[in-house]
């Protein structure tokens, strides 16, 4: 779990830096409970200050090795990035 937390922190930092002009706040919290790992993500855009939050759940046994866990985390972050992109795009459409 410690390795996962370190990778989540690293990817969170990289994502925050990449979207610094759009994101007001950004966080991803990692929880493990009853065989499920939960990634609780939340962010606000600078333009509207609306909190967007959601949870992505992954079966804990889906990542038996470090490489599998890294892959799962990267997939989760791809989804988070996609949601941020969609929120930015939706916000730009609303502004027009």
C-alpha cells in the first residue's frame, strides 16, 4: 500500500502541474477496505469553483505484483485526467 500511495502522490503532483492553469484544487485519496482499493478524487476548476468528486473502486486482488498495481493506478489516473478534460471542455462550452 505504501508503494501505491507514493505513486498516487507522484501522479497527483504531475497532474496538478500539467493542469495548473485550470485547476483550483485537486486531490486523490487512497483507501483500502474489504478487498477493494478506492481512489477518491476531487477537484475544482478555477473558472467555476464547483467541487467535482467521485470514487473509482478497484478489486485489491487485481494487482498482485508491483507492475500490475502500477498499471491499475495509471488506468485510474487516465480516467481522472479524462474527467478533468471533459469538465474543462464543458466549462468552455458553457462560457460561450
